[in-house]
C-alpha cells in the first residue's frame, strides 16, 4: 500500500447527502475505510415551483455505488425531515435501522403502509447504549426536542469521536422523561471530541429556548379565558408533549377531545400504545360524537398548523371538511410558528377563519424545539470539539453558528460550513474538503418515484403560466391531402368564446401553412409539426405577447 493510501485510509469521511442549504431532507453518511453508516433519512416538502409534486427525497447514488459497505441507518428522532424518506430508500438499499423506542414506532407505521415491515431489520436502542457497526460504534445520548425520544449520537471511529446533536434543545423541565444528559456530553468532552455537528436552526436567536412546560401554562390560561366557546388547536402531529398538555388542560376544564388528521391520529395511537402519552378515560371521543356535546365542552386537536392545503384545518377553513364547520364564536389556536416559506399559506388560513367569525390566537402558544445561542454555546463548552461542523439549517443559520463558535475561540479554519455532496476528510492531524459525491433530489408524485424530472417540471410550469393550444388535423393515407382541420383547441390560454376572431384567424393561417407544405410534397410528420408550431407561435406572440405550449396532433385516415 502506498504512503498516500495509508494517509487516506486513516481518515474519517463525513459526507452530507442532504439537509444543508435547507431545513429538511436530512441525511449524512460517515465512512471509515470499508464501513459506512448513515445518520437520518429525511424528506422535504415541495417548493412552490414544484407543481403537483408530493414529496422530495434525497438522491442516494453514492450509497448505492457503495451498497456493500453500508452497515445501517441510525436515526436521531421521528420527524419527517429525518425519517420520511426511509420507505422509499429501503426499497433500493435494505439495511438495518437503529432508533429509540418512539422513533422506531413511528418508522414502523410507515413501513407497514409500504409493506416493508417484515423485510426490514430493526433494533430499538436505549439511551446510554451503543451499537457496533463495522469500524464504528454509535452511542445514543438523551436530548430534548419537540418530539419525545430524540437522541444525539456519539459516533466513535478509529479517527476520533464525532458528536451529532440531531435536533435538540436544553429543557430542564420536559413534559415527559428526563432532561438532556449534559453530564454525558461533559464526559465525552474530557475524552476528547474530534468534531461536533450541531443543530443550527435557532443559531440567530439569542438566549435560551423556553421549556415545553410553559406552553401547558399558556393552554390553561387560554382554556380559562374561553370557557364558553369550542376550542380548536392546530399543532404538529409529532409533538406528543404538546398534545399531552392540550389533553391535560381539556381534562382539567371538563372538555372532551377529538383528534382530527390522519398523521395526528397515527402518532397519538403509537405514542399511547408505547406509553409516551397518557389520556384519562372517556376524555377522547370520535368525531361523530361531537354532536352529542355542547361546543363549550369540546376541544379539537388538528393538523394544518402550517397552512397545508389538504390538512384538516385548511379544509375546515374552506368549508370542505365533511364533519366539522367553523362557526362564529369558535376559538382557533395555532400552536406552532410558520416554517420559513409557509407564511403565506398560514396567513391565508387565518384570514379565512377570521372571515367565518372565529377568534384566532397565533401568538404565545408555541415554543421552539431547537436550541438558541446560549444552549449551542453550552454544548460547545462541554464538548470542546477540535472541529465545528454546523448542520440542520439554511446557509444563514449555518453561518450564524459559525460566527458564534468563532467567538468561543475555535479557529476559523477549524469551522466547516459544508454543502450537500462535500466529502470532509478529518482526523486529529487535520481536516479538509477533498471532493464531491453526486447529490440531488428525487421527486415523488403519487406512486411515481423519480419519474418526474426537470423536463416534466418545466412543462408543468409552462402549462401553468401560458396554457396550451392543440392543433388537430387529418391527412389522407394514400393521397397525402388534408381531409379535415386544422382545428385549434386551447386550454388555459384564452377563453375561446371571447376570442372567436383570434382562433379563426389562427385556423386560417395554419390551413394555408399546411396546404403550402403539402403542395410542395412535404408529408413528413416531423416537418409538418415543426411548421405548425413555428407559424402558430409567431402569430400568437404578435397578437397576445404570450407563449403557450403548442401540441400538433396529426391523424391518418
């Protein structure tokens, strides 16, 4: 083996395959020689210009190219941006999954839906326990987040220890379970930590994130102030602690609780069966039983806090919900903050609710699940890492953490703001980005995974912006002369009844162009179609300054 090869082999590779430059689609590969482990496997939701797309999942070309080296998926917690892509990725790369109890319960629900449960190896890991995976040993460390059972990971390799925080905050008074295990972080700091990969979501916010318990006190106050109205609360389906506190307040004030929204129902069933949610007897009722109770004795916990068009609250606001209608006097509480990019959708739902006479409360009923600056500084101080690798956030969040870390005394050259696909090679002697691996996004549309690419999206954008014009004509099979048409049909271009003159003019022009081609002996369909496109495109642009998609259809009779 050459000297250069020996040097490369002794380094750990950290390769983010998603989750940087954005909030969502978190997935990172760790490689040491012939062992690869993958931390998280999340999805993201489509941007506004991804018309008709349901979900976005990571491109795992790098993992497929090294499939024989991949030992496992190690999952930090049960949010969609960390587990949502698993059912799609496991169909290509079936390796074991390691996670904590509730996280695994939520994953198993997904695997059942995709009929993957029996074929996937799964192992539940307790906090403080470790699992050996090839050249790696991974220890699960208790943290706090907006979902129970969130873990940080201490990843032991021959090159050194890397700590990955997952999504976290420091909550000394959590609703369920223990506070974050700061003692273990301090012990790791004494051992010596090679690198810290730390959550950056709130790196711009000074101070500490409030405890989840403060929301419980807010709910008690709101329930007390709105004793005479029905209360509808929208929150994230996965925030089990938040749901617990709503149920506690409902029970205290003698209200029955209805849970609405498929994802909310699924997670509450899972959390209850695993003992993470305690619901007093006869508190939960079915939606059909609502009519048996006066409004002031009911609470509805629903999905749709982010203004998602198909979520239960949005359907209520638009009068599209089959069983619940918003009425004047309802109190609707948004127990969440809009995720960046969702502000317009949330405002739209709030406006619709207000127009129906509802009292909408969207302030002070939420706390973040992510660490603010003082908590980030606390973790860096305890762990004393050689290198800092900010993760989980848009570029501005990563940059804010980098600046924070610099002020703590870590050298600028030891702070790495990576892009998805970067290969960071590191050990205690040094660290540098040495290359790139292929990364990208795979679009999920209905049952199709990856069958919609940039070309199809561009066509959808074109259709959405300019509409379509279809030109239909029939040619004689033997003589090659025009039998009927050309007829022009449009959709999303102009309202035909008010544009008779324009459409007739276009039809006459096309008739002349087609007859001219046929008169010169041109009967090749490709040439005819390109002529039709050119003539109609020029005509429409001159008349309307629009550029619709033009689709010629030629039939032989």
